């Protein structure tokens, strides 16, 4: 007999359900969320690991650890895409851990061709990804604090100039605004100085994170190659590399845009066929980094075929749509550079031979 296992993972306990090839439940229960406890539960029920064709669990915070350890023990485990699993489990009348485990067991029984599996990153890439995630949190907090500081002064009619300002420039502008406030007998300097001290600490921590990422990128040949592309710096290169992890797992280069949610949404039913904005599915942080790289590319001074194509699209469709399209094409180019082990071509003589509508692979030349 062959069996299929569904695991509904929570922080403390995991619900398990084992079904046979016909979908009949043969065993179910709960155990602690630990690989050894899960394996012990299977053995106590009298089943061999070789008899379990496939086990499945939803992608989550602890799924990487569980999948890695269970696979090492000989259990064939699939990490299922959360969106697909959620849509399937939503069809059940009541949402319970037991029902979710039953639904996941039936889902993995349908076969690998139907399922969307999440690839587990290698440990070294996951460590770099953690560094990027922690840095992104500091960036978010820093921007929020800057908005809070300038927003708190607006009720008094005091507007602080923003724009692209470094830490010293931002502090100088806030201090100038506080000077104008004191001239109008508005006393908020003491409270604002406390917030500026927190902002200074955040900026220093951000510098420390950037140094750590620079050290990691300097020792990685893939990141150094990706940084030859326009608009791509250490943060974007590291973010793209850790998100993709293995470039060969994509069937084609065009799949990389959909992976990061940079392709249009589509709703088709009968005669209705609507194409909307980008789907925004996939990793938010890397998608943001790619869009930032595309913005830098389009607004920078250095010319390239990719920039010429993007500017032509911006004049026709607008800058916002153009930078999304450039971000998508940039992701395809970075994937091709990684696969083919080539650097980005900057030479004008070679670029002139390439039309703006040329495929991403045409922009690449062996260095």
C-alpha cells in the first residue's frame, strides 16, 4: 500500500493525516512541531517511511527547517505554495487543524503535476536572506520615522523639504524648520531632538548592515557578475541571488518575471478578457529592489540599450508602467547572465546592433 501525508504546522503542534491511494483516512493525530516527533508518530502508527509516497505542508516560517530535516531522514516532503493550499482548504466548511491536515493529504495525493512546490533555499542563501530582511526592516522604520517627524510639524504650518536627502541633510533641514518654529514661539525642539537621536541610531545600524552585505557580495562571483548590469548594486544583486537560489529551476527566462509578480494580472471568462496591473505575487522585498533598480536605470546618466527601450516605453505608456516593464526585463536579463555566466554588455558598438525590442538574451555578450 502507498500512503500520502498531510501536515498542518503551527508553532507548537502539528496536525497529521495519513491517507491511502484511494483517499481513505488511515491515521490522524497531533504531535509536537519537531522533525523527530513527526517521524516517531509515523513509526508508532506502524508505517514505514518508504510506504509514504509524498508528504506535504504549507509554506511558512518553519517549513524550511521541517522540510530540510525530514528529507534528510528519508521522507519525501513537498513545501506547497500557500496561495494554492489556502484556496483548496477554503472549500471545507469548517477550518480546523484536523481538517487542514486532511485537506493537505488529499492535495498531495493529486500528484506533482498539479501542485505548485516551493523550493527550499540552501542554508548559506537563507542566512544572507535573513540579513537582507533585517536590513529592510530598519529601512522601513527609518522612512516611517522621517515621515513622522516631518508630519508632526505640518499642523503648525511648518513644512520640511524632503527629496533624496542623506542623514546629515535631513537633520539640517529639520533643525532649520525647528529654528523657524521657535521664531513663531512654537516649542517642540526637545521632543523632536529625541526622535532625531533615534533616527541617527537607525542610520548607523543601516550602515552596519550595508557593510555586512558588501562583504558577502565581494566574496560571491554571482553577485559580482549581476552588478555589471545597469542599476544593480550590492543590495539588488544579493536580493535577486538569494530569492532565485537556483536559476536552473525555471523552465524559461520569462518565468522569472511572473515569479516576482511583475507580470500583468489576467481575468478571462468567455468573451471577457481583462488585463490588469502587475500581479504583485511573489517576494515583496526583491520585487521592490528590482523596481528601485529600474528607476535608477531610467533616471541615471549612463546609457544602455535597456535604458533606451525603457525611455521609449515611458514616452508611450508613462514612467510608472515603464519602470515595471524595465524591472521585469531586468530580472530576465539577470537570470540569463547567471545561467550563461556572462556580464552585461555596455559597449556602444554592440548595443547599436540590438533593437530596443530585442529579447533579453540579445543584450548579453560574453565578457
